[in-house]
């Protein structure tokens, strides 16, 4: 399992209210959530993002309220993977539950720049910055997590097994 794309870079403590502002939580439409993803921190994000691209951030990504809407908005926007120094625990769990690939790697999160081209190998945990040629090692996903992500989320993974 791999991802490759251009990077959209953010800093520390990006909270769920910035990922998807509370004024849009009255919808369950993934497309509508994606249309407002990151707009309070990066008004151009939804116009710039292309399917398969990668989001990189600093420490404590996804902090704040425990809304599942935040990882849904990111995934529905086309982002294939989020790399951060650390994730808020509830965001981490919500992201995996909806099938959004996320990796913690402090060195990659610090070094990778906005606009860099990055490749991620989820089987090995290797993150390669194709722009600079530098590689980083994250913890690879165990097979059951890879199954959840490739199935499109926890519920889909369970349905596939039944």
C-alpha cells in the first residue's frame, strides 16, 4: 500500500475546529465537508488540493473536539495520507475508523516543506521526500490496520470479513 503526492504543510496544534469549522457540522455530506476543509487556516486549500496529495503537520494534529467530521473532511478532500509529529488520540482513532491513513514521524514532519513531492510506503513505514531525496522511518501499519484503510474504514472492513 502506497501514497504519493504534493504536500500541504501546517504547523502545531491544528485543531478540529480549523480542519472543519463548527458552522458546517450540520451536514453529513462528505462532499460538503470537503468543500470547507481547512478554510479557516488555508482559504485556498480546497482549490489547490488534488486527489492523492499528502498533508503534513507538526505536533498534536487534530486536537480539540472529538468530531469524526474532521478526518472525513480531510479524506473527502482527496488527501491520501496525513503525516504529523503527533496526533491527538481521538483524531488518530477517528481517522483509522474512517480509513484515513495517518503516520507519526517527527523528523519527516519537521523537514518536509509545503509543495514537496512525497511518497509513503505503508508496508515498510518509509516516507521519501522525492523533492530532496531524503527518507524517514515511521512505524509501519500492522496488517489489520492496513486492511481497515484499504477497506475504506472499520465498518467496511468488518462487513468485508462477514
